C-alpha cells in the first residue's frame, strides 16, 4: 500500500504524526502532507512542539508563537511558544486562587511559589502538553498534522498522558476522601456543607481533557503515526527500537517512510566515485529495510535537489510522496 492509499483507505484518520530521530525530514514531511491534504480541499493544521522547529523556515513565514497562521487556502501552521503558555498558566493559577479564597491580593509567599514552580524544567513540557491538548480537543480542522520532537522527547510527551492521568487519579481519590471526611465532621456538628469543592472540580476537568486527548492519540481509527527513516544502519536499528517503545504507549503505528533515497539512475551517467559508493551502500541498506520492515514501508522519497523551503519545493515534495494532482 502506498502512502497515498493509506490516506484514501482510512478517511477517518484525521490525526497524523511524523516521528523519528532529529534531522531525518519529519518537519518537511509534515509540511508536505499538510500541503497535499489542503490541495484536496481539507482544512489542515500542521503544528510543532519542538522549540527548534523549522516550520517557519520551511514555509518562509514568521509563525512562532502567533497561533494558527494561514499559509494558503485550507492550510494553517502553528509553532507553540512554551514561555507564553507558562505565563498564561501562571495568571490562570493566580486568578483561581483569588476567586477560590476570596483574596483581593495574592499573598507574596504564594506568588513567589508560583514563580518558582514555573521555573521547574518540567513546566515547559507541561505547558507544551497542555497546548497540544487544547489544539487536539477543539476539533476546528479536518486534519491535524503533528510534527513531533526527536524520539526521546516524543516518548516523554506521549507518556505524559498516562503519567498525568495516574497522578490525577491519586490526587482525586485523596480529595474525595477528604471531602467525605469533611461531610462526616459537618454532620456530627449538625452543620450543612453546601460549598462546591472547587479543587475536586478542577481535577476532574483536567482529567477529562487529558483522557480526551489521550484517547484520540491512541485510537487507530483516528490517528496514524509514521516513522521517518533513512537508509543508514544505525538509523534503521534505532527506529526499530523506538517503534517497540512507542507500542508500549499504544501509539498506532501506520508505517515507515524512507527518506533521502539516492536515485540509482545516477549510476548510468559519469558518476563520481564518492557518489557511486554512497548509492551502492544505500542499496545494501535498502535491502535491509525491506527485510526488516517489509510491507510496513509506505513510501520511498528521493533526495531532493535543494532544501525544502517555500511552497514550490513543498509542492514538489508532496508530489514525490503522494503523486501529483488531486484525488
């Protein structure tokens, strides 16, 4: 099955992720796929959570931290600014504390604690994860193309849904037990407890958001994850290992896309020795890919003549990946 057929035969798969080691072409594949789908009349958002992402470079537009930016009809791109989300999160926490406890001004020690907590290394990942949840659960687009960060960080983000869910389950259980204890004490004192448990409501709200996004990203009917691989021995082995790890988080693997394949036709011309050796070496690794990954390979993409930047080159890459023309 070709990469194009994967999309045509699975029209309900609206959440598409490209992953792999850094520098293999995940972002360019994400951009080309978004372009191709937009050409089919689908409203598409391609977004990145990588602070070093290059969607701005690829589309030749300043999109970082600006929300969803329209690139062309039906195609929108977004690069998430974690710092702005952290600041927004700080303000949200301050407001909730003021509302919950009726403060007119936030005590200095609490404000200092919020600032200190926001400086924790995990806060950036949490802010990005929360932003992804916002994007996924809104459902404003026909397709969401998710340009993942390199493998190690991608695993961390994907695991966060389970980690958050487990943590919130524990906290919610403790809060419910506290609530039951408070009600029992109130009954003994013949007092009436009518105040809403804001903390429990907030925890249940967060849990619902996480479960909703997690259920989407692990649903084989809605989501497809593609590994990008190149014909190099170390990359092939590392990608196989990563696929096994991703399976532990129930990530629905839709297949592999092989990038940067040197055309063997070059051997017919006056091919320099270095290039000849590279092509011959790639041929060996291509055989290895076919043996180890087999029919899970959805497409082979040749080495492009120049960097994929600008809509014209994105169009060329989309043609290589999905064929020219509309469906």
